[in-house]
């Protein structure tokens, strides 16, 4: 009589179904599709415009994308805890207006202007967290309300005007001209480059700052205890709570960090432009959302991650740069950006569903 324990199990009797070509192709595209898409974009625009494939243009793309990457990493952090911060674009614009207004209108030192802008960003993040965690307002509605509130504050700071050297002081009833200016050391962040040679224009300082931020938050999310708690909260909030994770503290940290990064993006933007344009941060909302959700599809991550967000931002930046070089009208670009956003959302939610 044979021992029952020695009998083959069902999994031993039934071999695993062979992987089909279609399945292998789908897995390959899910893993490397974003990287392939970036390569195809470069090839396409290089064929359509002679000036696209050049070191100078790639540096221009890197400088432009640096702001988007910083803001998008903030969105990535909020999504990683199961939330969604749509106020980042307005926070970026608020940072632009506060920093430039303090220097131009009130003649404040540049480092004080940066510090005040960062404090304002922290306050916005704390208010978002309070509305979402304590008052239990859905994150989309809470941050949407903050978006409109902050847009109004941007207009109040300058009385609806853009901020630039020699403008009429909006807070002076006599109409006197402002005496402050944006110092060169502040403009260095967004306009200057390092490692210049006779043949090479150098690496933009903004790109160096962005790479530092990317490395810091990539390590934070992937290799630290706090990063693992972010993902645990985003994966299953109640299970994370039962396992002893301080859920409310983690979610608060995510929204505060999101606002801080949006503020840093605004500081780099103000430094690059050298003035304070009303609602300057608006375009970065949709672009950062698209970059974040495209990141789900980079190297089969299937969750928000900093490296994927960086690749998604590069994809958006290359696409916009190429379309501009092809002289495509801005309203057609908006249509394409909307389609790209829908595609990124559809792809990311499909990948999340497959993961489950």
C-alpha cells in the first residue's frame, strides 16, 4: 500500500500553462514600453526637425523638465499613500508670486524670500492634510478647493499684476515704482550652468538640483522604513493601521512633502523666468499627473515610484519640445496632452488591476 503523503499533488500532476507569445509580448511592453516610447519619440522628432537631435536642445529639454520632475515627485508621494494632490500647480504658482513679490516689491533678501515661500508651502500641505484626515473630505475635493483658494491668493499678492523690476507698486496708492530686483544669485538656480567649456554650454544648475531631489526621494521611497510605510498605507490603509503604522502621520507627511516640492518647483521656475507671472504654475498640474501615472508602467513597477515619474516627465517634456519645434499650434498641443493624460491613467489603472 502506497503512502498517501508520497502521492503527487495536483500542482505536480498539472503542468503550468505555457506562456504564449502574446503574453510574453505584453509583459515586455509593460516592462519596457515607456523607455521604448521615449526612444521612438526621439527618433520621430529627429526625422521631422533638424534642430531636435542636438546637445543644446537636449539641455534645453532637461532644464524645462527639471521643474516638472520636482512637482511630479510631490504628486507621486501623495499617490503613494492612496491620495491625490491636485493643488500642486497652484502651489507652484504661489511660490513664484511670493518669492518674486518679496524681492521686487518689499526688497526682501533672496534667502528670506525662499524661506517664506517654503513656509507657505508647508502651511498649504498641513491644511490639505487637516481637511483630508481630520475633516474626512475626499482628497480630490479638498485639494481642488485649495487650488482655487491659492489661485486667488496669487492674484491678491500682486493685485492681479505680473511682478517684474520697475513695475508700479500695487500696494502703494501713489503709484510709485518698485525699487527691488531679483538678484543674480537667485537667478543662478534657473538660468546658469556649470562645467562650461568652449564646446559645451555646461549642465544647468536646475538639472543638478533636480537630480539631487530625484536621488533623495528615490532612496526615501524604495529603501527606507518611511518609504515602505508610505506604500503600505497606499496599499491598504486599514491593514497598515492594524499593523501599527502611524497612518495619519504618514499621510500628513505625504501632503506636506508634496506642497514643499511644488514650492521648490516654483522657486526654480521664478529663477528661470526672472519674474512673477500670474498663474505660472497651472500647466504643471496636468503634466505632473501624467508623468506620475506613466511611471506605473516603467520597468513593470505597477505603483507610484520616483524613477518612473522621472521617465514620465522626460516623455512629456520631449513630446512638448518636439511638437513646439514642429510649430504645432498650442491648442493642438493641449489636445495631445489630454490624450496622453487619459492614456497614462488608463495604463496605470490597468496595471494596478493586473497586480491585484
